[in-house]
C-alpha cells in the first residue's frame, strides 16, 4: 500500500490505491475510511516526490481525518501511534518491517479491546482505514 509504505513503512503491494468492494460498492470499512485511504495515497505521492516529510504527511492526514469525521478515542489513540511510528521512521530509528509490526500489533490490540469497549465510536474511520490496509476486519458497531 503506497500510502503507508511511504509514511510509516507499512505493507506495500506495488501502488495499491484502494477500492470500494462488496455489495453495492459498500466496503465493510466504510466510505470515510476509503476517503482517508485516497488522501493517504495522495500524501504518499508527495512524500515520494520529497515535497513533504513523513511526519508532515502524517500530520496532514490527521487534519484531514478530523475534518472528515471528527475526534473519537479510538482514532485519536491510533493516530498517536501512527505519528510516533512516522517520527521514528523519519529519524531512522526503525525500519519498514519494524514499523509494520508495531502498527499491526497496535491494530490487533484494538481488535481485542473493541469487543469489550463500552463506548464504541460511531465511525472509527481512521482505525478502519488502517484495518483495511493491514487486511484486518473492520471495527463495527454491535448490531443490537
């Protein structure tokens, strides 16, 4: 995935730009997660072209996701990890595979916590954008 490959060194599959898949073009990850993916890819192109640093791109992506869906505890926590990884990558403290492992471990932790989380956000779009990139199931509200 180009978006995270350049921002944090996350999985790359040769320029994947993301698509809405599934019945009626409704991704289980949600439209806003897909919009974040598109923006992340745009920013990754700027990083690749050396017009932005990884950290600048991550901060821009954060502004975009807040404008798009606002704050929630899950997305805010995941963005904090995402930014720390981007800073560490930019400062050559970690390599791509290490950054991938760190982000995936954090996402898997949220997969576990989500099951018992009392106040689930309506739309954890940033979390679901990352879940999609890492090919993990989306976080979804309980259907009661």
